[in-house]
């Protein structure tokens, strides 16, 4: 369990931050940027939940909890990604749950006939914003993985989550998608 008595420690005043294993990295390190962006995505999902209720709110709450797992995973260097690890790591089961939710949400939607514009209801617009932040987190995690081991399940989770948020945003627009009209303002 996490226990925080003091919020400020002054240890980051030199431009570094602590990792889960006690090591320190520059605040602009790719690993730090990845888990920082996961935190940002989690905050945007928190904003989306202001417009959600029922099953959608519960689904987003589970995702927020998962994102703390993914952030903890990215904050923990190493290559102990197997089921026997003592480190908190994202798992294939979390990715599979997202896939099942995507399939369930997608069943009620019409097939896409055009690219869609981020918008519509407040929930849909906020989910689209969350999706773009998750995509950035995924890109940063891939960058970090070029330099050192990163749990593939964490990257898979972020990839699948952006798909999930796209489909959830479509479902949050009961009047239909906001369609892109190529060249409409020429």
C-alpha cells in the first residue's frame, strides 16, 4: 500500500525523479515521459467520467485503475515480465478485457463509412481527447523500449486502449458520428 506523508521532497529540484526501483532518471527521460503521459491520460479519463454513468462509468473506472498499473509498470525498469514477477506489471488479461469491451461496444455501432471528427457529446469529445493522449503515451513507451526493456503487455494495453476509447467515443454519440467531409471548407 502506498503511504504519502509529504507531497514535496525537493529531490526533483535537480531535474530528476525517482523510479519504482529507487533509481533516478532525468525528468525528460523517455521512460519518465511515457508514464507521465499515462498519468495525463488517466486525468483526461477522469474528466470523461464527469459525463459518464452506469456501465460506462464503471468501465472507465476500471481503466483508470489499469492505467495506474501501466504507469507503475513503466516506472519499474527491468525485464521481469513473466507471471512470476514480483513487480507490478500490465498483463495480457488486462489487454484481453479491453478487447472484449471493444467487441461489445462495437456490436451496436454502424460500420464506419468515413473518418470521424473528434466531438459530439461532452463524453465523446473527452474520450477522443483521452484517446489522443493514450496514443502519445504509447509512442513514448515505444521510444523507451528502443533504449531498454519495456513490458510488451504495457505497450499492447496502450495500443488497445486507444482503440477502446475510439469505440467508446462512437458509442457516446447516440445521434451518430461526426463525419469528416473531405474538402468541405475549400
